[in-house]
């Protein structure tokens, strides 16, 4: 890709900072214009979408507004994997594009191609989200990320010490990470939520008091309120959550008011749909489906994130940002727990309920895996708290039976003590995993 364009980045940042204060009508007009443009481009230049339009008897002029996106089908990861070449725009040389990949938590990563404009908008969106939480240009900024995702800071920004990010590896042990943080003395710490919690666990255990960030930014994984509060207590700093993905970059972010997550509505259209693909009402739970407004190299239209969230009923936020709000993420579809009696439980329920286990302080890490509708396995990395394994096991099984409101005849629960619960290839630690085929 071409060299870094500082002038364009400054222009984009100034423009995008203004967007958050647009009126709802102006924002919707902007989205409608972008939707029309991306739909026409996809029809004219992307074989996959040209065929989809033709199969449905649609032409580009049939997509005039955000609501018209509902005329198009929802696609998922497998659709992209199977049709990768057909999803590329004929207007771009693939050698000029940036190739990024998802975590591949199911074993097969997904590759996405973005052009320079989309790449710059993603970077600016990242800065805007952080600045909205209080980050300043010359703050000492440390990101805890996988090796392959270490951010390349342009030479001029590094020289001027402006938005100069120092990256630590998420795969280092917490003691190494804490030692680096003590040395770097960051104003801002950013990273995966579970990684931040593991560091906080170590910092509290060792009584370290020299890591004093002004704010903490988490993301990539769902975080329960108890974990958020724990991180804030250990570091004596506010924690702000951000919802991002490889496919779209920053998607929704908390502001200091913490009334929800502001959707990055000038970069994407976010819809919340039911099992029939129909949009749900504000305040109702729905599957998150997104459309990129700027990725012309590989248009992504009505793509399911396999995440579940709630569009907020509130339209005003004390921060005065006009971007629409979504309520707390309920989790990934493959983290939703299904029970034999038909109940569905959010991973947030499991995470919040776990802290009430009487020996919770004996657990360093855990993972709940739903193997079948009637069979759960709990992996536990136990510390040397002195509680015997048998006592821990029986107590944990009883606790989960009470939490899930199931008896022995309905559901089997097994506990396995392990030395380590491995992170996935991008450094995430999934606490709730369902292996059910929905």
C-alpha cells in the first residue's frame, strides 16, 4: 500500500470528529448516500453481488435508503470464504490492498481485503473512539495485542510522540506485561478485556502500585460488569469498552457517560434482526448485521457478526454525541447457552453468576463448554488456595446447577482441572463456548 498520507489523515479526523455532532436527519441522509454508492459499485464491479442482485431481480436503483438494504440477503463468514475472489472489486489490484484476517476461532480464519481509504478511515475511527474517552495526542499509550496485529506507527508520529502506540504481546505472561507497564508508565492502556483482567489479577496479587493509567480501553471480548469493576479498582482508572471487528474496524464505543455504545454510523450501517431477518424494535434483542460504507475493494453488505445486541430506546446521551446507541452486547451466538427446557442464557448471565461461587477466589481462569444440550464441561485453572479438588468440583457443579436451574436428570455437568486454558491464535480467552450446531 502507498505511504502514509498525513494531510488526508488530519482532514479525515477533523471531518469524522464533526460527524458525531450531526443531527439524526443529516446522519441518515449521509448513510443513504453511502448505501446508494456502495450498492451501485457492488453491482457494477463485484461478481458476487451482481449475481445476488440478478437472482433477486434487483437493480442498483432499487437500493436508495438504509431500509432498502433489507431487500438483500444476510451473508456470513462461510459465504465470504467460499466466494472470496468473486467478492473482490474488479476496479482494484489485489496487490495494492491490505489483507487482514479474523481470529479463526472455529479453526478457519477469514481474510478481508481493504483499500487505502478504508484503512485510513479505520485508523481515524480508532483515534476518534479513544479521544472520545479522554485520550490525548501526546499520552503515553500502550496496547496489549497479538504479534501479528502490532500497530505500525508512522515515523513522523513516532518522532513527534503524537498518538505513538507502544505494543506489548498478549501472549507474554502477566508478570512480563506488568514489568513493561511499570517501566513505560502509560497514561492509556488498551487491550483485550480478558488480557487486561489477567494483568489486573497479577497486579493485585503482587501488590503493585506503580501502574497508574488515566484510562483503560478494552474490547474484542465481552466483559461482565464484575470484571470491569475489578479492573477499574485495581488500576484506579475508568474502563471503557469498544466493539470492533476485523471485518469493519471500530463498530461501537462507550463514551464517558457509559449510557451504552455509540454506533460508528458514519462508517457502517448496523442492524439488529430476529431469526427471520426482520429488524427488531428498539429495546429488543437481535442478531447484529452490518454493512460497510467505505470498503470499495471488497464490499461487505448485510454481513452477520454472529453477535447479539440490543438497539437502545434512548436517543440522547449526556456526552452530546448524536450517533445512535446500542445497549450492552449480550455476546456471540456461539456463546449463548441453550437448555433442554427451551431457555436461552446470555454469557453475561453465566459470567455474573460465576462470581457468587463460594470458592471463586480459587479460580485463576475458567471456561464453560456446552458439548450437548444436556452436557456441560467446566475447565478450571485452580490456584493454590488450599481448597481440595473434590470439594471444589462438587461445589462448582452444585453452583452451576443452581445458576442454570437444572437438576441431575436434565443436565450433566463435569469439571476438569487443567494447568492452562489456552488463548486462541489472536490472544483471546473465550470463557463461554457452545459446541451446539444451532
